[in-house]
C-alpha cells in the first residue's frame, strides 16, 4: 500500500539541495497529498515542481518553516492548486529582502506567502 509524501524530515543530514516532483502516489493516483511539510537545518535549495500528470497533483499548502537555511524555493505546481506557502518571520523578511527566492507557477498569488511561526 503506497501513501503520498506529505512530510519529509531531514534534520541535520548533510543535504543542501532536494528536488521532489511526485507529491502524490505514483502507483495509485487516488492517494494524493493536500500539503507538504519539510524540515532540515541544512537545505538551502528546494525544488517541488510538478509539470506533468497535473490531474493528480492536489498540493494546496507547502510549509518550509522547518528549513531556516533555505535560500531558494521552486514550487512550480502546474496544477494551479497551490494556495499557500508557509514561512517563518525570518524567512518572510529574507523573501521581502530578496535573499530568499520563491518561484511558483504563474497562477499562484504571491500575496499568499504567509508567516506562521
């Protein structure tokens, strides 16, 4: 039985870059994640792009508050269902100051980048 990826906890693993396309169950498309949360003390670059099989992509929320070192987030979810990206106050300040880059699909409303912690 396969389950969609909803949370990835990397902790202090020495990984600075991650790229993940499938946030739904590739083998059983009825299992789809509505949200994705990642935590890592070292990840600086995260790519969560979905450019194919958009019918099965149901991700509405991405939470990167557990990634204090993040400088680049690419979240081109082509399904257009992405509604919110959650950041810490420090990440929001970095985003506003240009030291955290967030790239999304053209239909994403940049005003829905929210501070939650």
